[in-house]
C-alpha cells in the first residue's frame, strides 16, 4: 500500500491528463466555438509556426513521467512543463490552419475545462515530485 501512496500524485495526474482530452481546451471567436483538447493534442505541435510553445508542455510532462523515479529531475521538467502550459494564458489569438482567417489567427475568447484539467494534472505531478 505504501508504494501506491507514494505514487498517488502520479495516478491522479495521469487521470486528470486523460480526462482533459474529453473537454474543450479553449474557445475561439465571438461565438465561443470550442476547440477540443484531443484535437489540440494531435495538432498543437504546429503552434511553433505561430510562436506558440505551450503545446510542448506535453513533451516535457511525458519526459517527467518517464523520469518519475528521479524526483529532482522529473520535478524540474514538470515545473518547466507547467510554465509552458500556463504561457498559453498570454495568447490572444491562435492559428488553426484555416485559410478563412487570412493568416491573422482566430481570437481566443475563453478557456475550457480541458485546459484547466491539463494544467492541474501537470501541477499535481510537479508538486508531488517536489514533496
């Protein structure tokens, strides 16, 4: 039972991460069109072309999970992932590859439950590794 308790933050984090994929990550335009997290996960790596690096928090989080037994290095990677994930709050527009936007991107009008579950999952893992 002690091994499970030591990994509780890992399991909670993974549960929240997987849960986030079923909810909108953010909303765009005045009609608040939802952008679902699973689709964002699949195509978000293209954000680098538009100057958005927050998707790369997923890669750091994954590396931190794999380095779980090295609590110091995985905690550092986890907090770096958390900072990248939170950096998305500073974005006002996002390019979704839609030619109708004229290359100006779509206006981000809100953040969905998927985004907050994603950030929370990374935060719980990082804090758990630190403790």
